[in-house]
């Protein structure tokens, strides 16, 4: 039984504007590291990184949204090539799907579905 309290408030240490959060997402999507993003937007690096490491904060969510959406664009392109018969793309998609299945299985086993 999972007794984790999901109503625990999350402390936000580095408050950013919507424009800054959008920039976090954009920079994350092209592979920039969190500490570099903090410098680029002029945020307090220590506080930015603290929020970056805290699941549920706006910085955490913006960063990973950027990464996931960029990966999706690339994977969509790979899928299109696989559908056209590109064997390398087929292999890449099979690897992506296997990794996805493994991640879902780990979440199911360890009850990390959050």
C-alpha cells in the first residue's frame, strides 16, 4: 500500500516569470545543462538548481517538458523514416519502444507512477 502523502506543499526557491520558464523549456529542448540555463536567464544559480532538482517545481516541470517535447519531435521523425522502410530507423524505434516498456515496468514494480 502506498501511504505517500501527495498533499505535501512544494517550496519554490527560485521564482521565474512565464517568459523565463518558456526560455528554460526552450534551452532544455536543445540540450543545455541546468546550470548554463540559470546563467542565461540571470537566475540565482544555487536556488535555480535547487528547484531544478525538486520534482513539481515550475523549473523542474519546464525543463523536463522541453526535453520530452524535443525528444518527441525527433522520435516522430525516426518513426516516419521507419514507416518508409529505413532499417536503421526501425532499429531505433524498436530500441525506443523497448526502453519505454522497461520504464513502465519499473514504474509498475516500484510504484513510481507519479
